[in-house]
């Protein structure tokens, strides 16, 4: 079990952060190692229409809302099916795969420490509300997040800032007092457009998109190099 901050540190963290700051987490690739699950579900969905999806082709859709991914795949392969039908087929395959999904030690530790310190946190994701709930259950973090925002609940998905701005609104914290933890360029753009600081832990590191240099804290080696203590120190100093 991951230990929370010691009592003295928790008091200091809460005093420094107060109720006027918060941390917003992306889900896929940040809290849940879900990209392999998304890829497998989309491959199975496309196979039903006689198409194959490579890992390289999938990379262009990382970080986008689910509806935008379905539209992109429909256009890419010229599929004669509705977006809703494709999304339902993907969800059917995901329900089988998602229970075995893993989390990430670094961000799991960070969430537990923030929650233990009483620092407000939220999830803001391009996934559906159902997948957000199932993913948090799978990685053992469901008890940490009462505020969960899906791109389906706002007018525009990432890279628009809507999902992060809605999370800040529900947290009752001004956007400029929020720190976002992200893994993809669309999420980085959304965080910056929302006026928030961004910690970037890229899912795709080879090649590393040069736009990640815009992040306030970057782990260029991705999750393998992420450090919960370093991220926590940044958040408390931000």
C-alpha cells in the first residue's frame, strides 16, 4: 500500500496549497495503462469491418476524445457505419479487456499522496464516463476521485480546454491555480489553453514531439522515468 504524506508534511502541503489549488489528471496513459486496451479494442472493432489497425497508425489518435477517434478511423478506412455504432463495438470489446488493465506506480503514488494531504484532485479524460469509472476501479484509484469529467460532458474534446475548465469549475478552483498531469500533445495544448500548468509524461517518446518542450515539467523518457516525489515537489511549489 502506498503511504500518504506524513502528518506534518500533509499539514504543510495543505497550508501551502489551501483550497485554492488543485491537480487534474488525464486518465489514459497517465493513471491507467490503457493505450494497449484501446488499441486491442479498436483492432477488434475494425476487424469486424475487414480492416487492420497498426500501432503506428493508432499513434495519430492518442490523446483525442473517443468520438473524434471513431470519426478519424471511419474516415481513414472509409467505413460505412455510424460513429455511434463504431463506438458501441469498441466499448463491447473494451468491457472484456479493461478489468485486467494495469496502473502506473509513479502516478498512483502521486494520487495517494495528494489525496492523503487533502489536496483537491480530479480526472478529466477523453474517455466515456463508463470507461473512466471502470478504469479507475481496475487500477485501484476509484476511491480517490469523486470528480470525474468526460469529454462527452463538454462541447469540445482536447485540444480544446473545455474538459479541464469543467474540472476546475467542479473543484471550485480557478484555472490558473490548477496543475494538469498529461501524456499526450492534445492534452498539453488543452491544459495550456485553459491557463493551467502542465506536467507532461509522454506516452510516445520515440520520437518525442518537440511540442512537449512547452510543458512546465517534462519527463522526456515517459512513465519509465516519472518520479512521484519530483512531481509532488513541483506541484507544491507551483
